[in-house]
């Protein structure tokens, strides 16, 4: 299927946008009128640029408030539309998008609207142009695809059809199943956008909060399936109005856009109740592989910070169990948790360290098949990174993450000996430490503008499933969190961003990559025993205030002795219908990241989200008021 995007979805000049769109592999574009009006290039020059880039111009948009108006207004509208047809002739655009009238002059007179649409289509036909009529969710009288189709059917002109836009239909909660009964050849164009579920007027929601399919919470796939059932085989075109995308890196946004379309195409027909759609030409990468857990986490350090971090890890109950065969790389282990400190000069990690300071530079995940996982990652536009290997060392498939850190793909499960047995001397020693068993989740601190890109990266490449958005106030900002969880439950990433440059999340960001790990949660079976072991080793935890426990007791109606015990140990607590979650954050390493000791009981599925403000407030007191403690 043809893949298109509206130029309004990206930032920059029209020329920059076209180059980025072509580089990301799109076939065509919708030219947004304002982009053209503000361009220094003539319509003909834009047409030539698009052609030289291998892009077709499939649509020109928008034309507003055409139909359902008094006769004298309509005469002026026809003059106005004629001028657009002239521009479109220069531009080589074969189709004009006409939006349903939102003006106060619009009359509730379907016969009149249909007749005026017919008259406009007749004029368009003389220019070899077709009109796609779109119902805006906030149109004066026409708001649904069914109403738009009713007018198009009444007008009955070969050059007039409907444009279906997923946002307008899904934002109104309209049922997309009626779209399949519109004749496919009367659906002229299909625009796609996702969005987070927000309680606000559709106009503001549409103008500011649209996002690429897969990033939001609307079922765009189900709508596309209905459109394809109609017989439509025209372009799948992204039309995203989003304040962040308007100011983001044009090329990166274009790649995200293409990734979202590939992911959407793959999802068509995948769920159980999907209709059968014949003759569909689309990508079919290997499916996401089962994720079996975290293989290892790698930190970029230099010799000095490496020693400090090693000492801290030792107090956390880790043992140094191996040194790399050929590199200044050491392996620490506790239970099934493997942490690697990389101080190898002239390596990726050193470049990372020089840019970001001591930081998590790579995450290795265990998958059922690392080569299939890599192939899927590449099909979803992940960039493969080739490492340098010494003799007899394993070449581990790797992809570049959004922030430039690495995502390694390993086979096997958390018990697997590789790559440690091959690449490290003495790397096969088990160690129990203080009872920390495995990595529970990795919490990332992200700048707000990159949140959507990460969601799509993890969702499309790894098959992690986004959980509902959680918004909470932290001390210095409003925090937005979204957990991404593997269907196996064995890999969990929580993505966190706070608005505000002084927010606690923002303080965890690397000045250069703009993101970083906020904390790494390590799971144990008996958090009270593990804390005692850690305290004996001199590990300090963030202080949770007495007020928290008073509130906890009131909020959750817990037994007094449990609350007292939590208070004594400084443990944060959360509960769901199926289980409980106990967790306690350590102090941070050089103000950058911390560990969190967690224990799950029953089938608790979250990550202690309600306690995030208490966690961040404790971190703030620790980092900003050390003398007061
Ligand atoms: Mg639209």
C-alpha cells in the first residue's frame, strides 16, 4: 500500500520536510497549504523537488467552509476554490481536501450542501482534480463519516468522494464498522492519527495532541480494517497535529512516522475478531520474540568511577565474578542479575562516558531468538550496531536506542551462561549476595518530547505493551509515566518524563543524550531480610517521612503492625486487587541513578506508581538538602 504523510506533521521548512519524508521511505505527501504559503519556493519548484526526491503529491489541504452556505457566499467560495485549483495545477496535486463547514453561516440543509459539493466537484473535474470531503469532529452540521458519505452520495459526482480520518471518528467514539459499507471507490483518501485518551473538546485535542499510530490509546487498526473492507486500496496517510512534533528533529520524526505505519500495517488483521481482508500488500517482519528477562546491564565508567561503582555494587551484595578476556570490562553478579562495568579505552562505552558521565550505556535482553529479534528490529527501522570483538568472543546483535545507548539481543533466559562463559574469565560463578534475584524493571527519565518515540520503539521492535498513562505532581514538575511491559511479564520498562526544567526527572537526564536511567529495580523474595543485609553492608536508603505512613494507613486500611514494620524499614507499599508491592530506593550514585529493592507478592502487575511522588520527594531531600539530614 502507498505510504504518505501530511507535511503539517513535521517541523521545518517545506523543503526540509520533503527531504526528510523521502529519506524515511515514504511514497507521497499531503501538502499543507500553510507550508506552501510560507515557502520561498513556487508551487512548480516544490513539485519539481518532490519529483526529484521520488515523492508524489497526493493531496492538497485544507479547503474550509465551502458547503451549506447561502448562494452569494457560495459564489465567492467557487472563486476561492478556482484559485486553489490553479495552485494545485502548478503543484501537480490531483486531489483537494474539503473539510466540513465549521462556520456560523453554515445551514442545516443537506440538499443545499450536496448541490454545492456537486458544483465544486464539477469545477474540479474541469481541472482534472478530485475532491475528498472530510467530516471534522467539530463541524457545524457534518461531524461523522456517515454524514459526509450521505452528502457525497446525494451529490453523486464522479470527482467527489469522502476522506476518512481516524482521529475524527475515534475521538467522537463513533463506531467505525459502518465505514466498510461505503463503496471503496468512493473513499478517496484515508488519514491516520492516534491520540492519548483525554477529556477535552475535540478541536483542541486534535490540534495539539495527535500522535502517530501506536503511540496513543485509540484503536486505529480497527478503523483501518473497516476502511480496507470497503475495498479502499489508496494511500495510508499520516496527518498529525502535535505541538512537540512541530518543534522536534524533522528527520527523526519522519523515521518515527514510517515506523508507526509499518507497525500499523503489520497489526492489520492480527487480532481474533479482525475481518478477513484479501489481497493486501504489506510488510510482514518476524513477530516479536518472547522476552525472557534482562541478560545484563552495562555501565560506561572510567577507572575512577568504575572503582567507586564497583565498591557500591559490592555493598549492594554483588560479587565481581569475571573479567573480560580482552577488554577493561568487569562483570558483577547477584542471583540472576548481571551488571557490567565498561572502562575500555577507545570503545563505544568510553565515548558514552565522555559525553554523559557514568551512565547505563547498554541494556541486554534475553529473547527466544536473538537473530529473529534483530531482523524484526531492522524491519522496524532499528539501526544495527556492529561491535568490535576479540578472538573467540561472541558477536552480540545490537540496535541503537532512541538516545544512542545500545539494546543488545541475547538468546536464552536469565539462567543462560552465555555470553559470560565465553567472553569472561571466571564468569560462571553463582552468588547469592543479600538475596537480590533479578531485574524487575528499569525506570527511564526522558525529556517529555521523546516519550512518544520511545513508546513506539519498544512497542514495534520488542513487542512491549504500553500501560495506561499515569500523571502525578512531583516536587518541581508534573510527571507523566507509562510502563511498557512484555507479554511474558519478564521485561518491564517504565518511561517517565516531567514537564519543567527543574523537575526531579529532568535532573536525572544526561545533559547530552537528554535521557537516562532513573533507577533500576531489583527483585528479592524477602525485602525485610535483604534490607537488613544491605544495611549491614553500609548501604543507605532514601528516608520516607512519617507522614507517608500515616497517609498509607488511612488510605489502604492496613493492619497496624504491617504499617509499623514498613515504617521501621522505610519501605514504600502499594496494593492491587491481586497482590502487593514493597519497594525501597537506595541513595543515588553521584546524583544520577539509584537502585530500588522490590518485592512482588501475588500477581501485582504495577511498579509502585502511586509512590513515585514520595520516591522523588525523598530523592530531592537527599540530593538538595544533604546537610539538613
Ligand atoms: Mg484530517
